[in-house]
C-alpha cells in the first residue's frame, strides 16, 4: 500500500510571529539623511520628513512610529549618526517592524555597515524597504541586490572622495588655501576669502608670543588671558594649554602656510593622520599678512626646544619651575612642603637629588622669599650699572652685522646645493650607455659636494636662528630695564618672568643670577643659608 503524504500549511509567519491572515498593523518608521548643511540639502531633508510622515499615516495597515533623521552627516560610517543608531536600537527592542528609506545610499554608503545592519534587523524580523531601488530585505533576492547596490554606493562615495582630494591638492600646489576663520584667532575673511588681520585679536596673539618669550608657561598664559577676560578662539571664557601651544606653533602667524600637514587615508573612517612624508607638503612663504615677525616666531620655536631639553618639565605650576639650578649636580630645584597638615607648614625649594640614594646632593634649601631676594639684589645691582647695557648693545650690533654676512654665506651654500642637485639629476637621466662609466666616476664627487653644501647650509641656518633669538631676548630685556627706575624695592613676578633666565647655586658662598640676555651677576647667599649647606655637608661626612 502506497504512503499518503498530507501537507499541513503554516499558520505562523516566521518573521512577524503572528498568525497568517490575521490583520495586525505593522509598526512603520522612516529614515532620512542629508550629508551637508547647505540650504538646498536642508530643503531636501524637510521634504523627505514630510513625505514619509504623510505616506505612513495614510496607510490604514501601518502604525506610524516616527521619522528618524541625521542632518549634515556622511553615510560612509554609522559612528556619528545618532538618529540612525537610535532607530536600530528601537527596532531591536521590537518597536519597529518596517523601515522605509529613499535609497541604499541614504541608508549607508559602506557595504559592510549596510549588510551587517540589515542582517541584524532580519534576525529580529524587521524589514527595510528601499524605494528607489525597489528592494525589500525580507525577499529572497533582497540581500544579493543590496550587496550589489551598496557596493556601487560605496564606490560612488570613494570616487567623490578621490575627486575632492585631487581638487584640494591641486589648489595646494597652486598656493591656495582656506583658514577656519570661526576658530582661528587673529584673522578674518577678506576679499576673495583671503585672510586679513583682525587687529584686536592680533594683539592677543602678539601678547601670547611675547609672554612665552618672557618665560611664562602655557598654563600661566592661559591664566593671564582668563584674568583679562579675553575670549578663546572658539569664543568661550576658558583657555586651554593645547590652544596656546597651537597658536605658538602655527606658521600662519608669521605670514606663511604649510599645507597638507594631515591627510585622510581611508574615506570610510575619515580619520585624519599626521603626514610624515607619505604625501607631499606645500610650503608657501609670504602667503598673507603676518601678525608676528619671522624672527619672533623662530625665537619661540627655539625657546620650545630649549624647554624640551630640560631635565625637569615646565609643568606650569608656578613661575619658579626650571628657574633655580644646582651647581653641585646640575639638576633643577623643585618645590617641597614640610608639615603640610599642621601649623608649621612651610614651602621650600631644594635640589631634586637632595635625598637621592645614589647622588646625594649637599646643596642647601631656600624659601621662596629668599629666591626673590637674590633676584632683587641682582636686579638692583644691574640697575646701578645701566651703562653696561650700552656696551652690550654694541656687542649685539656687531653680531647683527655678522648676521648679514651669515645670511650671504647661507645663500651661497643654498645656490651651490641647488646647482649640484640639477647636475646630479641631469646626469642620472640623460647619460647614454657609452657615458655610464664616466658618469659613475663623477657621481660620487657630486654627491659628496652636495652633502657638504647641505650640511654647511643647515649649520648656517641654525646659527642664524640662534643669533636672531639672542637679539630678541636682548631687546626684550632692554625694553623692560629702560622702564624701571634706579632701584626696585618690591618683588614683581612679571619682572621675574621677563628678565630672569635662571639662577645657579654655585657653592656655600654665592648664587649666580643669569638674565635672559646673558648677563650674569653673583649674589652672596647670607649667613643663614650658608649654615644650611654646611650642616648638610657635615651630615653627609658623618654618615
């Protein structure tokens, strides 16, 4: 007897988990996105929202959940699309059964993101309908079509990205660039969107440069600016050390522009990477009006390198960081607190190696008031001998004449370097096989001459920057001294920052105060301080 097979039809929809034929209103939402904030895009966005709201509410079988949206956000990643992420979260929580969207490119331009999201929704029985392409994700052929279409959308995005990059790099090669004027202190957009100086903001920039050369740290500069009520580049009342650092290192303030410092290697992630030589950079001199002189800008960079080379970081806690050096071991003095939690609390400054096991230092300690007294003593002695400044000025003038000679020498080596480079390239490119042996013999000589010219050029450049920096320090100190009387009776922290480079505790007898223009004045320690150093020496000998 033959078996009889009877088919029992399915009564439950595997995606909606409801009985077939049972009328249940589907919970429907829509997603709208525009990639820019332009006015025409804004109009498109408003039309999308209006269309989907009316479309969903007009269907009696649908229950309107809402329209999720993102404005001015790229579709190459879901990372910053808050509306999109909220919609997916609601769908996973069972609040949405169907998502309507205009096209695959509006949903996602990244193939991986698109497929991953759709598969995740499919597992929960949530359908996505792309109106332009006519694709429904719960259909059998849906995923194949989505894979093809999202790949095309991703490729379109890559092509747009490459074209945009090409256009930007072409503009850079022609010396054209834009500034972020809304957050760039000191400049406003002028005719043809070229930068013009905003004098009120430019004065703040010049103050920042001068204060840094006067010895202030990033944190101290921030504190001063906030105390003066100066607004930050973003327009807020708070200043951050990173903002000050950026202003002090941005070549645009000296009238030049270095372009393509950063680049975006992956159009999908859009993460910027520092250009360390992977792509060409473009340096434009005299591209726009300068706020600070080239000499001042170079002096600030030299000062930054000097501070980086210090053993003790310029923490910016106060004006005494990296100002007192131990003549015994060469390390810096640091602040220490005795009896921090009782009435005998006392703040002192001592060598960081004072109690170091291997390099015990015998130098004594000082109070802040004693350091101030050493500085005032040296300053008043200098004020009594103001005529010495005239002699120093003559020495600086002689150096300035040497600078012109140095510049001429530097230009000579640069011209020689360029000429050798051209000869080397011509020989490498056009010699015939018969000339190969002769070229190979000359090449080494040319390369040695080129390397020697380049080395001398760099040496001249470094020496020139040092002399220009020294001149700026001298002029700054002289300007401050000229405004002082014959004596200073009270300590002024600004004078300390502007005039003092550092002081060296040499031995039991004296401390050498070194001003920022290089002048040195020795000051006796005094009997009380001498006794501290001698006590330390006796303790070391006894132990």
